[in-house]
C-alpha cells in the first residue's frame, strides 16, 4: 500500500499565485518520510490535501491505488501543530478522544494519558497533554497512515521528545506510514528514513 499524490496544484483563487504546482509524491506504508521546507512553501497545504481536508485545484491523491475516500473514515489521518484548534472546546476529553473510535486503555496508557484527564475540558490541559489526545484519536484500527504537521513545534523540548517517542512507537507497532511535515532538518534526520524537500518538488509558474 502507498499514499500517492499526482500532479497536485493548488491556489485559493483563479488569479492568485500557485501555492503548489505539479507536485508528485509517493510514500509507502510503513515508511517514515520527512517533508522539509521553509515556512510559506505550501507544506501544510499539501498535508491537508493528502489527508483529504483540502481539495486540489488539479491533480489527485490515491491510497492503495484508489482515490482518497470522500466519505466515512479516511485511512490517512492528520495531526496538526495546534491541538487546541483541533478539539471541540465544549466537549470533555473522553468524548474528544473517542470521536473517531473507542480508544482502548493500552493506547491511552502508551501515550501517557492519565485517567483523571478524561473528565477535563481542553482548557484545563497543557498543549502537550492535548496533543497526546489528538494522537490517540488518530490511531484508530482503520488508520494506515499518519501525517504529522509540525506537531511538536509549540511544545517544550522535553515534551517534544516524549511526543515523538510515542508517535514513532505507535507507527512501528501498527505498521503505519508516516509523513513528517517540518522545517527542522535535525528533527527530520532523527525520526525519518527519507527526506523530501518541498522546494524541489514544487515548481510554481
């Protein structure tokens, strides 16, 4: 199985500059790949397109040779940079983490999620604690691929290390493909087997 983007082009309006132009990308299941590039080069936009959150103007995304599903559970799950924006502030954490699947105790324990947190509101948790919930929510049994878009940028160094340790362990355990979207070359080298530079993929005209 593989996640494949073919000739992806994107811009917000007809006459606006292209953010992405004719981008091709292939990542195999079980592979850990970094998508590296400076801010403003369209990394997050491409990540949203690969996860089905955004539709390209041209091109298509395929999972296992078929178009990415438009309805139902998507096997490609994305975890973003700002966990506080990815949760419903009116829901308690137990409802949030079980939004896509019934998270099992082992997953919660491996991610360092304490039982006491389940009855709290998002505003009562730190960014690192919220991010653990976002990761757990994405790790349902139907998930085959994770896209991690700058998931540790806003966290302190210790929490960053803890979060990546958990993500890599979960990916290895589940045989998941992993695309790490980052501007941090050192992080890309540590956690990934292959590095792709978006400026070299993207060819705006």
